[in-house]
């Protein structure tokens, strides 16, 4: 019964019926709604907490932490890995995804990338490093999304969050920031021109620059 209930409750999460960040119904409410015993509900909730989908907050209830088990697993793994390892994996994913984006991008993809590029350049001089990191993350997520590979996109989305958490507060020299912006524009141009080799090269150079910039802050 508890295994069946885990599947039922997981569906509530993955379908969006229980959005990420919301508190799920109290234990006694679930007992009444689902017509199962309290022990079964507790076991099912415990399993989902262990999987990382739910988070039990003492005295406050149980909240949806993420809608994807893979998200939870990858975040834990990335957060316990060396920054250099995370950046190297990011380089592999971004290089390949950028090449696919050049081959598969749509006009909607290009419009989105150009909009995000303009937004990133407008934010470049902001003193809020978190805001700069956030728009940069959205830009690269859009590049990977343009690859048309949904599994690759899901994996990268998780990894990019880990990268943002690790380097989000980094303040780069103005020359490095300018080069970073130029490489992003060249990446969009390569994708627009369906230049697979050029797109992959730009993506790799961006990650190398990111790694160099963060190393200087140590």
C-alpha cells in the first residue's frame, strides 16, 4: 500500500498539482482524502522525503522541494563535488548542446537568445552580482533548450543552478567581463548562422573564461 501511495503522491508533485515550494495537505487530511491508514501515509511521505521530492519542516509541515528526483540527486552530487569538476562537466554539456542548437534552433529560439543577450548586456554593469549570474544562467539554459534534447536540458538546468550557487558572487575584472560578453554574442551569431563548429568553440571558450575568472578570486 505504501509503495502504491508513493506513486500516487509522486504524481501529485510531477503533474504540478502540488507545485514546488508549497505545503502539502496535513497528514490527517491525507488519511481522510486517500482512505488509507496513518502509518501508510507516514511511510509514503518518508520515502518521498528520502528521495528529495519533499522536505519536512519541524513544526511547519511538509513542503514540495522539487518535482524531479533527478534534480534532487544531481544537486546533491554537484554540491559535494569540486568546482572544477562541475565546470568541466558543464563545458562538455554546453559544447555539445551549442552544436545541436546551431543545427536545430528555431526563430523563436533565436529571438529568445537575442532578448536574453540584450538583457545580460544591460545588466553587466550592475553592482548586484546575483542578478548578473541569474540572467547568465537563463541565457545558457536557453542555449541548451534550443538543442531540442529535453533530457539534456533537464540535466543541464540542474547543473547550471549548482554553478550559479558556486560562482554567483564572483566579481570579475572589467576586461574579463567584456570578453565574456563578446563571447556570448559570438555564440548567438554562430547559432543563428547554423555554424555548429563555431558554436561549440564559443561555448567552450566561455566556460574556460568562467573558470579562469573564478580562479583569480581564490
